[in-house]
């Protein structure tokens, strides 16, 4: 204890030792080599923290800022030991030297500890090359989602366009009919106009009902996944639409390579229902409708084909309109223009595709890849 | 003064909507815009109609050939734009003189632009009122 007090009290005292020049035999070359080298090391050690500090100032987002401060302190301390080592040639401040060495030792080990602590985190930092790869990947993802957003936007545009058109037409008619009523005094025509007004109101109501259907359809999750026995499902769809199918005298054939298939039950029924009904609706007036339902597996995917011998479609002309909301290709049959649109959405949402091949007056085949 | 009445001989109306056809016919007749009208609910039939009556040399049949068409856009099957594509392919002098006016519920600028690109004489948003016909008569 006494030694410690004495050490601290005489921290700056130099009386007890000779200057280094007088201790031992130094040739001037040897001595100055030692002194100049020590000062050069010390000045370099003082310059490095300055540059580090400047770097830290400029890079405000720098991680591990505390370890940087610790390094600055460590380098300054190292520089001080070399500085004192040189000064000792004239001023034998061996106590201060010991104290600075001790201080440097502590700071050195703090730096070791600090570095050890942050090493795992530092390893997680991405290199510029890695960052570039990540950025490229994110850019690609962004482009993809941008494209799909554009597609959704386009669909929404089409939807709004179709909806507004189908609402506007009967309302425009009502406007015209009311205008006629105001100026028309002939009783006969008035009855006709009133009939047509009734019809327009019915059409507005019908359009609104259909729009509600579409909204319901977009919201339907089709998450009732189950292993569906295909014969049972087809039986059910046929039974649900017995009247329409029976009155068309359609012959329905089944070619099932698989017995069952895991899919949303309501979704599968929806697809079958729409394709079957389309085949029946657009039958050829001069022949008995023949509809073939095929299920098979190819490349690990389940496929459905619904082939008919109906009116057929001029695909070169109408191919791009087939699956568009509220588009109808035939004039003589009642249709809402929702069916094919809705099953396309359903199938695509589950990762599948739907396409059609057709020949006018020969028939159509719809292909579904589930 | 003659020009004020029946500026057109025959107007062909192409629209799948019966009520709309009825209204357009009423407006034309009331305003004596044409001597007669012919209504078709299907664009395909309209093309066949033009093909049948506008290529003849026989004057009596040419009487039926329209000198103006009011054309709807949204029709099942062949729509108004598809019709225009086929219609513009006719090379007969008589047919190229037929004026086509869009008469549609759509006030969408895209539809208007598309129609203009396909060379229509005008674009009218339904219903066809007396005022709109008066404008047409002044222009005729």
C-alpha cells in the first residue's frame, strides 16, 4: 500500500533514475534511431485517431460506434507509450511510463473484449457484393409485384368500365323514355313507354345483383379443400342442373383417368358447373349436344378437359375476350358474362390456368390445368 | 328548306338494346331526320345488310342502303369496334360515303379516341335527344 501511495505521489518525479542517454553506452546513431523511431510511431498513432474521427463524423450511419471510440482510445494510448519511451532519453519519467503502460494494457484488453462481443454481429453485415445481390433480388420482386398490380388495376378498370356501362345503358334509356313521356300525348305509346320503363328498372336491378355476385365471388376463399371423388362431384353438378341439361338432351361422357382429386370442393364444382353449362348453352341447334368430361394427370398436374360439339368460337376474333367480365360472344342466348371470368379467377388464384381451343360450327374444348 | 327535313334517306341503327333502338327511332322520326330507319340488334347482321344492299347497281335496292349508321359499342359477339374494322375494309364508293356515328352509353375517353381512330363521323352519348339531332341536322 505504501508503495502505491508513493508511486502516485511521485508519478511525475524523475530524480530516482538517470536519463536513458546516461544509462548504459549509447552511440548517437543507436540512440537517435531509437528516439526518432519512437516519435515517428507516436505521431502516426496520434494521426490515425484523427482520421478515424473524421471518418466517423462523415459516416453518421456507422455501426458499432462504441468500438470505434475504444479503438481511438487504444491507439492514442499506444502512441503515448512510444512518446514517453523517447522522452525518457532526457527525462527519466519511469513512473509515468509505467502508469501509461498500465492504462494502455487495460484499454487494449477492453478493445479485445469489445471486438470479441461485436464479432458475430459484424459478420452479419453484408458486403457490398452481397448487398448488390439483395438489391437485385428486391428489384426483381418489386418489378413482379408492380406488374401484378398493373394487371389488377387493369382488371379493376375493366370491371368498373363494364359495371358503369351496364348501369348507364338502362338509366340512359329511362332518361329518354321519361323525356318521351313528357312530350307524348298518345295513350298507346304511353303504355309502351311505361312497359319499357319497367324493363329498364328491371335491368338496373339485375345489373346490381350481378355486381354483387362478382364481389361475393372475389371474396369467396374456396378453402374447403378435400379429396373429391370425381364421379360423385360430377353427379352432384349434373343433379343440380338437371332441368337445363335434360331439356337440352345432352349426352355427357366421362373419361376419368383418376378417381379423386384434392382441391376446393366448391371451387371444383364451380369450374365444372360453368364449363358444362356453357357447353349446353352454346350447343349447335342442328345436332344432339355431346359433352365429354376428361380428368387426367400429366407432369404431376391434374388436368380437366370439357369438350363439346357446339357452336364453337371464332378464336382469332374473340379469343382475347373469352374470359373478360361481362363480355358475351353469342347474342341469342341469355348470359351474364360472369361465368368464364369467375372460374378463370378461381383457377388462377390456386396456381392453375385455363385455355380454350375451338372451331366455328364444330365445337370447343376447354382445358384446365389445376 | 328541303334540307331541313329528312336530311338522310335511310338510317341503319345497330344496337342490341331494344329500348335504346326504340328511343333512337322515336327521336329520328319526331325530328324528321330520315325518311326511314332500319334496326338491327347484331353487328354481324349489319355487315351482311350492307354487303347485300350497298354493292348493288340496281337503284331500287340501293334505296335501302343506309347513308348513315348509328352504331352501339357494347354488343355481345361482334362489338362496335369490330364492326368498324370490317366495315372499313369495304372498298365500294357507295359504302365509303356512309357516315357512321357512334351512339353509346359509354362516355369513356378511351372509347371516344378508339372510335375516332377508326374514322367515325361523330361520337354521341345516349340517349339521342332532339337537341343532339338538331346539332346533327345543322352539321349535315
